[in-house]
C-alpha cells in the first residue's frame, strides 16, 4: 500500500519524555534486544482548544523505548509521536449518532500508519518481534473488530494484542507506578467509552492492585471532559514496558538512575561528607536529613547536574524533590540567579 504522510496529521507527543538520555553515538551501539516498539490503539483522550471550542480527540500513539541497563527503570524514550486517527469517533455516524463499523478508509489509514512505524523501527534497529500493538475498548467494541484485526495482520504482519478488560486496569496501574518511586491510592483511567477505578499499591518494586480488580463505570470522556483533565502521567505504553522490569529494577530511585552517568568518581566521598556534617539527633549516633528529604536527593545534589535539564524529563521524581534540589542548588551559589533567569525576571 502506498503511504503519503500528508494523508493525516502526525503530532509530536509533548507529554512524553525528552529525547533519549543516551548520546546518539551510544544509540548506535545499543543491544537491539532491549529496544521496544509500542503502538497504543487504546482509549487515551485529550482536551483540545479552550472554552466553547473545546473538543476531545484520541489518536494512535507510537513510541520506541530503550530498556537496556542501567537506565531501564526510567523507560528512556528514543522516539514518540501520535497519528490523529480516532477509532472511537470513526465508529459513530455523525448524523444519527448510531454505532457503525470502522470505515474502510479508516482501516487503510491505520494500516498505513503501522507500516510507517515498522519503517521507523527498522531505522532505529528494533527487531520486529519486539514491536507490540495493543488495543483496548475502541477496538474491542467495534462491530467489525475481528475483521479489523485480521486486515492489520494481513497487511502489516503485526499481531494486535487485544487487552481484556481485567488486564486494562492492571497494566494501566503499572504505567502509573512507573512514574513514581512509591505510590498508594486510587487510580482513575478515563477512557472514551468507560472509566476504570483501581486501588494500587507500589512499594519496593512490587505493584499490587485490589484482588477484585478494576471497577468499570460506563461514563466515558464525552460526558466528563468539561470537568476533568486527562491524566498524562503513565498509561498503557508505560505499563507494558514497566511490566518487563524486574522488581529490583522497579525499586530503583529514578533520580539516582538519571544522575549516575554524570556522577564524578568522588560522589560517594561527597555524599559521606554531607552525611557526616549533620549533627547527631540522638544518642544512637545516627546522622540524617529530615524524613521528608531522602538520601537520593542528597546524592542528586552532590552530583550537581540539575542544570542539564535531564531531571525535568525523568519519570518518578516528585515535584517536592525537584523543588528541594532547585533550592539547594540556588543556595550553593548563595542565592544568585544565572543570567538567563535574571533576564527572564526583567520581563
């Protein structure tokens, strides 16, 4: 099938991590067995526009991730983009609102986009066996779902993995857990046709959800987008990748994983010096920061790499830790702002 990039819109995903942490020359030597290509044909929705002009849109999302150590914990993204093909919208007649089969032209667009992604994966060295196509509600509920999947397999050679409802909540929970060091609470997955709520606990690299699984409500984004913003951190793609990691890797602190390549040989000595400088809080002889500031933050400060900007795109570092690091770095320079910040403050 001939493919024209002008047939539909391709959008860079601004909510995904920045370009790869590895320099380009290092990417050329990456073991291809660690590369993963993920296609998410799920129910991810987003709000476009403002006020009365707002409308919802979902598309097919493509990403290539490098799971090679030692950076696998932070799921470094090599390439990511979204194609504006809405499987959800395509299934409803614009005049009657009744559900219809996925139209042939939409199927052709999906096949063209998948073939393009295969070319991207080949260029980046991703083995075809490591390309995973995941579909959820929009595909599962289609009147011609089986025919749709069969045509994709015949035209691209790719097998569509149709996630059962019970797996959607579990994998979505893994995607959310990948964005935090530890997490405990309720996760809400707002989709196009339904909303799922899952109780999730992530601690020490082990992610657990309720034995009862997810609770699904028939309230999709169309009725809720006026009051709720779409959750951007974590999702099906990240959950699939996070599922591959061992608990020992999941338990790693994202801040340390990001900064270790920049750490000088003296980083442990700097860390020990900082820890030794704290006064003894008790007769037990221990020296430590307040509980709200972890040892990982101290090591991040010793590395002094926040100005490189990588932490801004590191999954799993909380806003509080980012703020503390910024304040400590500012204090190191006695509160002086760099010229760029001074210029910005003028305006």
